[in-house]
């Protein structure tokens, strides 16, 4: 058993919610000091627009730029959102103090009411409250999970990994055909032991189950993870932790189509709309294992097994090579600046066909697990 | 520990795939006998249309009627689908014989090819192959899971349940904030021990995680299950097994809206499009726990916490009371024939509002787990 993580010093143990509560408390103290000193209370919030989203070439992730906007209590234009920010932050603090882990919807209903003596609602919609919630994330530098806020989870994992949660030892090699359902508050799970050489992330749950059934992870000494389509935050976080804290390389297996590339892209660099999360969720060294467009020829996928690309696929593929009109910089530099990726996208745009992972079954039901995957990994035939 | 299931004699252990292989073998033998006796080979397949879907009032589930259609090898109109049926059945048989558990997509690619000496494809699309696959299910009386065919899975469970898979003992009370991901081939999991008084099925995964975090299942002696929205087959099957084999009552918790009712309806009676599965997947005694429309008044949900119903909601609600034009029978008799359900639907259509489970948080983050749910179950305030 490989019991020691790569960087024990850096390894995240169980994060304490006390840290998050203290950060919020400091915010409240700052605001009340402002009031005590007769200054207008103000919060300065990093702007979360696409135009303030930048690619950090050093860390290879999307992140927020420098622009901030100020929200003041004593200005008509800022007072409503200031009130909402303070109200929601207080609710999060109360939840933390009572060891409650609500969802952002719970927070919305918890704080929603008509302001006394008026007919004004604290929030007009969940969208409004979600927006303020994200402001609090960037304002405090605390992601929702660090504040104990639960979201829907979707991912599953198996392999030689021993986890711990609430004093329970969870051995992910002992689930048979089942799997461990990765919870939203993924960082509350401690990773005790890992005995694996890499992480294989599989787009499709059914493929994940089939590989688990063959005990692919045991034969190939890997951790098998699926996000069941576009990955939820907890799955991305688990992948990142296995990479960062345990030094495991990460390979992503998706269908050969722009949607699959987009799924890979999110694991790797994060999403434009939520770029401020990338620093904890993205995994810049993740490699795209396949199916690649070049695989289609190399493995002689029969023509009738290919699927005609639709307009949406073509549009998506072209987007990956776009430049931002304002800055002139590529929108997805990890695609744009990569020769291999440009080649992949070109083949796709020339041939306008895509293929599913399952097309590998034309060569037999075990071709994927016994030939394709081991061959690709052994020959390092991936795209970075 | 309540170690003995309700009906040990009836309890399903691990189903053997040999039974499925033998059933398919008998089909092949019958067809080759026909040929040996110079009879035109023929298969007789129950019709899977809505008009041949009937409600079985005794078992309280949707099921297929008596109509069948014949598919003959020596008739122009039947030869293509006859060929497809035989081809796909053979592929399933081969997979069973080699202990492979493909998906229906794998089967499609495995069997897809140009017929030698022609330019005819065995299948023109996955839809065509999926359709034939369902024909094989009703023809043989074997559901896909009984033939070892894997589908996407989504559900998760926790509680005092000990399962077994591939020799591993899986204790569902020892996952901390995580959960057991219910695999597609749910019947391959043995249920060894149960120590619980009921099953609580939760529509939303985030609510499931929150209840798990509070260890609701331990305090209330229940098994907690989520299908993460509209349930997948494996989750429904697990609920059914806990109900049928272990005698646990089943309560379903959803949002107060027609979509939530539909989710309950699928757990309870199955779906019209796949009525032939109900006999193994539906759970006719499942009760709707809430949120009910009457709850909205009883628990004084503030008006601003209600959501205006949209046209789609209203259409769905009206559909639940429709009669089939041909037979004159109600389409969803479990709604139509229930006074309580008719009242619920009437309140909804009068007020045109809906509510989310999370609206309970207006009374505090633990109101749902500490007050609402225990109160509803204790006072038997559910809808059947």
C-alpha cells in the first residue's frame, strides 16, 4: 500500500468549518467597525463576468481578473444587494455555527421574507439569491463547500482507495459491482490510503460500471471515477485531490465529439461561468485519453459506426478555437495553443463525424478494457 | 438486527444468468426446429403500444395486454425485423456465455454491419436496435437486467442495510457523508441484513445528503434512498426488493408539483412506455408522503415561498385525470380513483402554485428532518 501522499505538508485533511465561520465573522466585524466609525459600510466584490475571466498560463487554469465592484449601504444603487449580501452571509454563518449544511435553495427560503413595514421581498427569485451567493464566494474567497453548503452530487468511484468519513473506514475496493457515491462536501472525506498508479475518469456511467465489473481498476492499478456526463463539483474536486495530493496522473475517457472535449475541458481548466472555482476544482495536468479523432482511423472504426455531426457539434468545435474579440486572446488556450488539439478539431471539422466509446464493442465486448485502454496508456497516446 | 426477510422462500437471491441463457437457447432451438421441419420460423411478440397497456387492478400496476404480433422470416414485411431479433438475441446469448455485461449500445455496435453481398445495414439507427431489444425483453419475458445488460445508474442509498456483492460485505451504515451507488444490475447484489422500519425515498439528491448528514436514517430507523430526480431502473428495483422481500413500507418525498407526483407515480406503478417492466420494478404499496398541497396550508408555508405553476405543470396535472379515449378507462387509475389524490390535484388546479421541499427551511434548517418528516410518518399523514 502506497500510504503516504505526494505532498503530506500540502495535503488537505478535513477542513474545519470554523475557518469559514471566522472568515465570515471578520467580514461582519469589518462592517460593524465601519458603522461604529460612522463610515458607510462597503464590500468590494471581484467581478464575475466573462470579460473579467482570464487564463492563468502559469497555473493553466481559468481564474478571475483584477476588476472589483463596490457595494455600499448608503447608495441607492447598492443598498439592496448590500442588504442581500449581509443577510445571506449571516444565514451561512448561522448554519456553520449549528453544524447545519444547507443547500443554496435552503438558504434562499431561510432568508426570504417581506421586509417589515414594507412590501419589499428580500429576494425576488432564486436566481437573485444564487447570484448574491456567488458574490459571497468571491468576496470571502471561500467556495460553497468550504462553507459547508451542500449541492447535488453525481459522481462515483472504485479502486484501491481507503477513505474515512465520520470515523468510518471506506474501502473502495470492496463494493463489488457497486461504487462509492462521492458526496458534495468531498473535502470532508479523508483519503487514508491509495494503491494506484493513475486515475481513469470515464464520462459515461455505464462504461464505468462495465469496467468495474471487469475489475479493470484491480488489473490496471488505477482509481476509476465517473462524473456521469458533465461532472459535478465534488467529482472534479476528488479528481483534483488524487492528482495534487497523491501525485496520480489523470486520464479522461469520453466519446469522440465536442461534447466529450468540453467535459474533458471542465475537468482540466474549469468553466468560464464559474472560473473562480478553478483553483480548487481544476486539474491542469489531466490528459485526454480518447476516443480521439485519430483513434477512429488507427483502430479502424467501421464507417457505419460513425455518427454524422450535427450543427450544434460543429458550432461547439469552432468555439474551441475562438478568440475573445476584446482581448484578442484565445478563449480556450489549452485547445488553441495545442498542436494535437488543433489537429483533432480540424479532422472533426473536415469529416464532420463523431463516435461513441461503445463503438469499440464492434471488436468484441472486452476490446475497450483489455486492448484499447491498456494500449493507449502504455504507449502514452493521449492528448495534453 | 432484523436478519430474516419477510418471505424467505420468495426472496430473490442472486439471479443466475444461466437461466437467461437457457431461455434464449430455447428460443433458438424452437427456431431451428421450425427450419428443420420446413416450417417458416416465426416469433410472436407482445405489442408494446399504449393501446395494449392496461392497468392490472389486482396487482395495481401497469402491464401489457394480450395483443401480440407475429414476425416471420419468409414474409417481406417481417424478414428484416426477424433477422434483427435473431441477431441481437444471439449477441445477448454470446455476452451471457462469456460473462460479459454490455450495454444496449454495446450490443448495437457489436451487431451493426453491412450484410455480406448487399449494401444493407443490419440496423439503420440505435433507435431501431433499441426497439428490437425491447421486443426481445417481452418475447422472452426477461428484462434487460436479467440478461445482464447494464444501463446508466443514478441512485444512492444509506441506512442499516448490509449488502453483499462479489463476496464483499457492504454495510450501508458506514459511509459517513457518502453513500452506496446502486448499480444497474441491482439483483446481483444480495441483501443480507436489514434493521429498519421503513424506506424513505427522496426525490432530490441534495436533500438525501442533508438527511444523511443528520443521520436521519439512524434516528428514525429507516433506509434512505434517492433516485436523483426521475428514478433509474436499479433504484426502483432496490425499493421494490426492500418492500417485497423485507416487508418495509415505502414513503416517497418530492416537491409539491406535478413533476413530483409523476416521480412518485413511476415508483408506484411504472411508466406507460415501459409497462412490461412494472412486474419487477413497480412498488404498488408505495405511499406519497409529501409535500402535499394540503401541507402547504397545514404547515403555513408563506405565500412568497410558493412558486407560480407554469403551463407545463397545469397540463401534466390535468393529464393525471384523463381517460383513455378508446377504452374510456382512466389512464392513471391510482390517481383517478383516489379521493385524496383528486383533492390534491384540484387544490393545485385551483391555486396554480407549487412548492419545493426546501421551502421547509423557512422554519429552520432542521425543520424537515426533526419535525416535518417524523410528524408525517407518526400521524400516517400520507396519500395512497
